[in-house]
């Protein structure tokens, strides 16, 4: 089932893009022109390094292939860097030099959609039903799709079997109760049942436990905090239980060490719900990695994100931009890009991209359970407000309900 965002219409987006609200306009047929010979113009295209696909030269053969169908469309590829990504985009927008097509992750969508700067893409393709709901949900804001999904990242759940064997644990856990059951034996054997990076984004830490408990960060209409309800308290109480019992590395609640120096990198963590399975495989060996279905309590939920293409509605060539985005999100192109970039497909009809790699293939099974964050213009501010209160619980012994209520008061003020 798709969880469509319904943010309040009056929500205020970042002030730096207000300059554009009066100059947006070009629309055109949302599905683009039916005759490629009638589509022309130059599309300014901003991709970023995507895993193993880092160079502009990788894209050239695909642009040439696209031009076989759309000979009168020029793709002006301008490779961008992730460092200073948002600042560069805001500078371009302020100067009226924004791209036509840009790569966005979910947290960008509410900011720009709330200012009416993006073209709706619901009618871009006639086969959206071939995409995972989780991928479409991530790029949907206020009931409208603003990003055409290109790739998915997934926090694959897995165990280090060496740690399990040292603790005489029968199997890698897939529920909270199973995780709690093996925790004392793992500790007794000198390991940790899992880890919790307290300074990381809540999208991959507290929120994941909250979703697994069946809770949500905000209420349905995005006007009030919901994370301080029974599900949120249950989630934070469980994390606190693991911290209080030293079932997780306490130092990693306060800081994130380099991977090789982390307890996970040192091979002392039994279960990993979102850590890099590839990094663990490369460091410890594939023979010690056991992948398992996505963790659950009331529900299954996996951390991850979606990468997608959005089109600014300031474009002078909407039909050409849409044609290019349709090409990029076709199954055939994804089969070329994704295995080389080492990402997963947002489509259900691209087949098994990693059939010869069981560890990578396990991630494909988790795609339906990916939750990427909160589709709200103030999503990052909400995280910044909640995080210190969670740290008080884990590091100072504050009570979960009181801490979450205090955080909710602060969040409600900015909502």
C-alpha cells in the first residue's frame, strides 16, 4: 500500500528558492509529444556519481542511443559533485541557471514541490504499476509524484555467523524478540547483538525501529508529531534496553568511527540491520555473511533511499526533458546502469540483476519494505529536534516517554 504524503498546504519551504515562485510556468502535455520528430531542444542534465558510474563518458553511448529516437534533442550533460550539492543547486536557482533534469533523493522533493517548482510526473509514464510502491512513495509529495525513480538503496539485514557461532546462537534474528533472545549470549561471548549510531540520520536509526513497531513520525496530515505515541515509546524503550545492557557498543551511540575501527568492522557485531553488507563481505569474507528477511516487530521496515529524476517547471523544453526521463527510467536502461552502479531497481520487471551474487540479490527482496524518511519540507529540522532527546535517553538515562514528549513539543512548534 502506498503511503502518500499530505503535507499542509501552507508549509513554508526554504527561503532561498522563493525567487523562482514567480517565474515558473512551462507545462505542456504531461506525457510529452507523441511524435519524436516534434520534440526538440537542449536538455540541461545534472547527474551525480552513482556508485561505479562516475564519469560523464559513461553516459555518452546512452545519449547516442536516445538520439536514435529523438534526433532533435540535445542532452547537455553537466556532471555534478555530491560535495556541496545543495548549495550548488541553490546558487544555480538563484541565478536562473537551474538544470532542466536533476537527480534528487526523497528529502529534496518536499522542499521544491512545496514552492511549486517541479513538474508533476504522474502522467510521465503509462507503466508506473511496474514500479515498487516503496520507490514511488518516496518521491510522492501531497499526493503527486515529482520524481521518476531510477535506483534504490537498501539496508540489507544480515548476520556475522562467526559471532553467532561464538554465542551458540541458533539463527540470525528476524524479529525484535529473537534479537533480544540471543543478546545475552552474544554479550557473554564478547560481542554485541547489534549497533546503533546515535549521531547518524534518524531515517536509518530511530525511525526504522519506529516503523517496525508500526508507528509514524507525523500524523496522517503531517500537522502534528506522532512519534511520541505508544509505538515510538516501545521502539525507544527497546533501543534503551539494548544500550543499558551493553548489548550495543555504547561509544558508537555518541560517535561514528571509521568502518574498519567500528565494532562491526572488527567483526564483533552479530546482527546488522542496515549496515553495509558489501563492506562486511569484502572485509570478513562472504562465507561469514548470512542474509535474512527484513527485521520486524509489528511490521517489516528497512532503511534505504531512492534516487530519481525531477524536472524543474522553469524548463523551456518540457517535452524533451520528459522524453529523456522516460528513457532513463525504462527497464532496458536500468539493466545497463544498475549492475554497474551497484544499486537496486525501483522496477519490478527488470529481473534479477544480481542472480549470480546471493548477497546482493538478498537486497532485492527488501525493496518493498524500504522507508526513506518523512515527506515534509521540514524533515531535516524535525530530525535535528528529535535526535538530542533520543541521545538523552541512551546516554543519560532519560525516560523514553518524557523525552519523546519534549521532542514532540518542539516539533509541533515548527509544524
